[in-house]
C-alpha cells in the first residue's frame, strides 16, 4: 500500500511541495474519455480562465501534457506561449512563481 504523504510539513514551513512534471501515463485516454477535457477542446476559443487553469492542472502531470496544454490553448485569440508556460510552471511549483 502506498504511503500517504505528510501534508502538515509544507504548511508548517510555508513551503509548497513540487508536483512531478510530466511523469504520469494516460494522456491519450484522458483526452478521449474526460468530458471536461473534451469541453476545453471544443470551447478553446472562449474558455474562461478558471476552466483553462483547471485544464492545465488536469494535464500538466502527464507525459506530453505541456505540449497538449499549448495545443489546446492555441485557438484562444489571446494565446501567448510564455503566459501559458508560466501558468503551467505555477501549477507545477507555485513556490517559484512568487
């Protein structure tokens, strides 16, 4: 049985744990089966920022997730590669984004 991480230590020290960037398998099946990701793809041109960030948080941990995020974000009229990458980086390690 996997060990449950101690969530108290980051709160006590004020540090946030770094998430693993792009290590999970299953990006393709998530894209096919997840209704939320399908919604994001279908509505990419008008997706709200909260939904966009939720999409980032759903995909960033997958192998190939960062590329998928950029691909899904490009139809948005104000898409900016640097802004998108900064949001991905913020999700992966919020402590570095301060």
